[in-house]
């Protein structure tokens, strides 16, 4: 699978800095497996017919869901990374038009609503997280799953493996640094929080639209 590998577009780091799903590092594999299990478990609970992933990167999860016969689509602000997602889809004989260039701020109900909206590893990259939450409010009609790196644990683990030492362990492109309490507090202003999971080293939140109540 083609990944961005730390490339930037308009000064913003895009996609995955490395192929975390194909890594041979045992510790990294264990952490990714924990994330995979948490997200897959929440998707199974919601049992959606349609999924829209906001910030889909190179398309890994959208293709996973398509393999499960879920009508999945993805958007990302980056023209480059959507090109990679489409290339990855073609390589698996999937429809590349399921991926579209669109930032989180530009999503609309007509194009982007789904039974389940997924927004993983996006909020830490944004200059305007409140504006992003308002955008998600527009398209979430039922369920939302959102995840962010859990700070300061994320940076501590980076430092422990000798990564990004000059930046005090901050991954390139991370503008926001969410503690679990901080991200839950933000999300709960816009959605009803149903469940909070802690797959090391992330915070993952399942929530529902306040409009349904």
C-alpha cells in the first residue's frame, strides 16, 4: 500500500508518516493492533450501512470497510494523498471515485452524511478544532467515532524510541496536543459522548448527534 511517508502539502504534513499497518516493529504492531481492535469493535456495535471517513489519508480503512461490504467513502484535504488513496483502490480493483478531495471544514450534509462518520487522527493537525467540530455536526446524523493521540503519553513514547527529540517528541504536523480529558470536553460540547476507549496511545470516542434527542 502506498503511503505519504511524511510528505507535506501547502506546509501541512499529509497521510501517514510511515506504513504503520505494514510495520515489522513488534511494539508498533501491538499498538496498531489495539487501535484496530477498538475501531473495529465500535464499527461492529454501530453496524452501519454507510460510512464516511473524514481525513481518510491513503484509504486504508475505507478499503477495509469495502471488503466488509459496507458502503464506505473517504475525503481528505490533500490532493496528493487522495491520489494515493485512488491508486491504492485501483490496485485492489476498487472504485477510486470513492475518494474525494475535501477538507473537514468543507463537508456538507448533501455529499458527506452517512450512518457513521469516522474522523481518526485529524483533530491534532487542525488550527481551528472548534470550526472542525461544527463541520462534523453538519454531517453527523447518528454516530461519530473520533480519535486523537493521547498526550503527553504520545510524545513521551516518541522520545523513548528516539524520535523527534529536537521537537520534544512532537510528531511533525501535530498542532494540537489533546489529553483525554481535553478532547472529551471539546467533543461533549457538540455531541453526546457514548463511550471513551483508550487503545495505547490514543483516545477514541464514540458519540451521537445531539439532534437525535
